[in-house]
C-alpha cells in the first residue's frame, strides 16, 4: 500500500472545495521543514486527491528537528496547513483543508519599503531594486485587472527578474514594468 511507509508515519486528509464539497483531482504536496540555522523546506511527497477529496502520503523516516506542512492547489486556488510534527507516538496526522477563492485587487496588499542597491560596472551602473510587501489575509491575492506598475528609466537595459516563484510575473512595457502577482499569505519581495 503506497500510503504507508515502513515506519507507519503518514499524513492523510481531505480537501474541500470552495463550495463545501469534496475536491477531487487536487494536487497535494507534503513539505518537510528542517529547523536549523537556516531552515530548509523540501517537497517530500505529492499526490492527487480522489473523487472524495481524500489523500494519503507516506512519510519516510527522518532525523533532526522537523516539521511538516501540506499545501493543496488547483488552478489559482492554493491553501496550506499550519506546520505540524510527526512522531512514533503520533504517527498519523489528519489534515482537512478548505480551498478559498483568491481575492482580487492590489489594494489588499501592503507595500512596505523599497531598497535600491547600486553597483558600478565598467560602462554602466547596475541597480537592483527590492520591493517588500505582504499579504496579511488568509487567502491568495491576485492583482487581476490591476497589475502592479513600476516606473523605470527609459534607457534601462539587460533587465532581469529574480523570481523564485512563478506566481510573480514581470513584463517590461516601455519604461514601466507590469507585475502580475498571485500572492500567498505572508511576507514577500520583488527583486529586479
């Protein structure tokens, strides 16, 4: 049975759709968070819910100070559980996640501060801009029809976006950059 590891540790549960019914064919990912000087987050399992919204992921033995977290997503809806532990005493974790529709609109994001880093190059000046912002709601916020527009100098060239997440899409349009954002809860930064 693929859902049970040799040590009997597993995470199982149900994903409920926005309309309160079981959500089938939703991708569920188990993340392992190893707490150390610099915490590392590693995906350690991925399954798809059945037609009853159920999922079951076996957990391989682990060492160290470890938490786990479940995320579930379909289309633009994403939801994540609170971090939890697994142990020989509590080998099975039951998680229920309810999908929520994203909120639309830039006004729901809080833009905090901006940082400019200048590095002289032989023929030019490299400028790295960092914009810090946060989503203080419990849902994904999408910019939708109102993208985040950033003015840049017209003769800027060799523009690069540092994006670890596909949810932040940057596109240059003349002397502006248009950012289409799908922002999960928490603190974020845009670098370019």
